[in-house]
C-alpha cells in the first residue's frame, strides 16, 4: 500500500508504505504531529479507487492506495 499526502495546491507525495490499517493510522497521526496539526475528526471514503482521509484541514488530505473501503471498515 502507499499513503499519500495532498497539500492545498493539489500536489501529492508518498509519505509511507504501510502494510495494515494500524500502520496507516499511525503514519497519518505521526505526520500530523510532525506538522503541529491537531485533528478533531477523521472521515474516510473511497474516491476514484483510493481511500481519501479528511482530518479537518478542508484543503489537505491523505490518500491510500491498495485497500478498499470495504476492507477498511472490516479490519
């Protein structure tokens, strides 16, 4: 799997290659901590074949390739 961060300009970069749901959550939280961003909620849905994570910034998102929404909610 590949975890991407998309900035407010729509530019994406790979920030991790997690192997399971726990690692995805850990990597997102680490990224937020490293950038001093406090998230008060986390929403996830499938968009264009990838999982999209909204952590409250309104303009920046995380994307995960390699897992479906059905797999995400069942794990």
